[in-house]
């Protein structure tokens, strides 16, 4: 299948590449003297920029492609997940961020050095690296789906490999020299492109539907299938529903706590502000801004449902919906982009997907490199004699190359993983994060709320949290003959169970000389 990309589409893509190069040149610091400057932008980032960067880093290609897909097949319940986000933000802003600033942390895991030992910090940092490679690679894969269609005209393994390599290389190049400071300002550019392209396609799609807004709303509330697609809250107690209110206030709240307070990719931005209050304010801003941004992508999906499945609202005729490209399954939004958008707008939306991917990937690269260098390499190197601070800046740049390659490999693995599980794009992106978050939640809750635990129990907790999530995967749970109630658990409930197990394992040991973290 050949792509209908025109000269105008390629012109838009070329303009985006020029914007990236220009932004990289303008916003890259000409001198980065210390690791703190490189990894935390010298602690001078304003709240609004940190908030946009957090939003840009978390709203990846999974949202761009998965949000419309969720709206097309489902309803608005994904938006209710932001209640869990607010619960998580309140916890992190009042419990965790002040403690990070009190110890002048560069990474989220230095807190564990004070509470347990350097070895515990390294294990937690290592678990983050594994989890972020999982999640970052999965997000690269999701963006590579779109880019593969442009580059190679296919979404098979070969096309995904080429597209993933392009995205990772571009992200490394734009992060390499300036560190977090260049990442933050480039995140702003990416966010504007990302948001602008989504608004453009939303307007075009709405104008393609002849029905009035009132008729569309009524048609979504009362579908021929008897489903209310404008339902916002799911009050069912079914553990297979990931965005039920029970899942939102439990597992999704824990997911947001882990993402903002225990995942260096997000925490790094909150630590780059002037003080704890500014960092907390940036977190709240990002949570509130998430609602209209994600809501827009869900609404695109609802309108796609009208466009493809509701001839009564389309004047009697609808376009033919498809979910394949070159013999491979794709999202309904990607099908719409390829078959319905006019020249220029098609290129702009493709650029928006790439912008989401680059913003997510370069932030992950910098965050993982900061943990790799600050928590692993620096302690090892300093035991072998003093060295100039700039040495660690250079080491951070080298670390990004290593991590970029690992994310590339994970993107290829994700190609096969997602097809095997047949999960939706949003659920798949969130699911891979749960594996390492469970152990981190167990360890941090032990450190923050008890005087128990030891380095050994920290290590055991991190490993058992990972293994518990693995055992709760439907295929494995069924093979092991686990109780029926555990066979169809959605990821929020998997996270709750695994976090509780990890907490019990970590807190079971009294500890030799427990040291409470500063309040």
C-alpha cells in the first residue's frame, strides 16, 4: 500500500525538522559546567515551564494514537482517571517533594541512601532504569507505527525498526549537548506542535460531520447499541475495568504517585525548580492541564465513531472504517489520518505524533542518564580518586547513547508484545509501567511511613513487586492455575496487589538502625 503523502505533506515535515534544529541551537546552553546544571538545569526552571515539560513527557504518542482509539471504542471514563492523578499529585506535593528538596536530591532515589544505604539507592535506581526502558521503548514503538508508514510504507518489524531508530537518534541528538535545559525548552516546542496538530484535526473532523452539535451529543448519549458514549464515571466493581472509579482512586492514584515521585523522568522536572513550593505548583499545573489535552483526544475518537459508524448523523452515508495497513493492525485514528485528511494537514498530524515521541524520549534519556551517572557511576568513580565535575557531564552524554540503544531494542520487543496481548494502545503503554512501580511503591511507603526495613528487604521488595505483576498477567496466571478472580485483573488492580506484597516484604524486617527521612 503506497502512502498518499504529497509534496505539501513533506514540506510540513521538513519545516518541523528545521524547527527542531533551530530550537536545539537556540535553547542549548553554550556551557554546562556541572552535573547539576546538566541534569537539573541549575535549579532555575519556572513552574509553568516545568509543568509543560511534565505534560509533554507524559502525554506521549500513546495518548495521540491511543486516546482517539479509546474514544472510538469506548466512552469518556479514561478522563475520570485524572481524579487519581489529583490524589497522586496531592500526595507527592505534600509528602515527597519537600523531602527531596530538604536533602538537595538530584535523583528521586537519593532519599533511600539517607533512609537505608547507597546500595538500596542503586537497586531502586536500577529498577527505575529497567522500568523506564520498558515504558520508553513501548512509547517509541507506538510512535514508530506512524513514522514507519511514512518512511517505509509498512508497519512490519522492519519498518518499525527503521522508524524507532530514527526517533531514538533524533532524541539523543537534541538532548546530548545541553542536558535538561535544552530538553525543557524543546519540550515546549514539541508540545505546541503536538497540541496544534490535534486541534487542527479536531476542527477538520468536526466540519466533516453535517449534524449539529446537539444532534451529535444526543447521538452519543443514545447509540444504537444502547451505550452512553458520554459516560464519564464507571462505578462498577469489575476488576477487569481499568478506569472504574474503584480502580481510579486506588491503582491509578498509586500509578500517579509512582510516576511523579518515584520515576526520575517526571521527578527530575519537579526538582529542577527553585524550591519545593515551585516544584509542587508545577505538578498541580500539569495535572489540571492534562484534563483538556487528553479530553481533546478522546473527543476526536468520539467524532470518529460518528464519522464511521453513524450514518444517521452523517446524512445517510459514512466512510468505510478500517484497522489494517499493509496487512498489519493499526488504530482507527491512523486509518483516518491516512485516508481522510487533506494534503498538508496529513503531514502536520504525522509531525504531531513524532513531536510527542521525541518529547517523551529525550526526557526519558536525560532522566535515565542522571540516575545511571549520579547513583551508579559517580560513587564508583569517586572511590578511585577525584575528578573534575565536567567529567560527569561527559559521562552523562555517553550514558544517553547506551540507554537510547536499550530503548530501541525494547521498541522492537514491544512490536511483538502488544500483538500477543492485543491490548489497546493506552492500556499497553500504562501496563508496562506497572512492572517496576510496584516494588518502588512498596519501598518508598516503607521509608516514608515506618521505621522498618533494611537494604536486604529493599532489594527483595523491588524484585518481588516485579515478579508479582508478572505472575498476574492473564496468560501466566491462567497457566499457574491462580484463582479465577486474579485471571482478568486490569493493571490498576495488579498494581495494588503487587504494591501491597512489596510493602509487606520490605517492612517485615525491623532494620538495624532505621533513620527517618526529613519531614
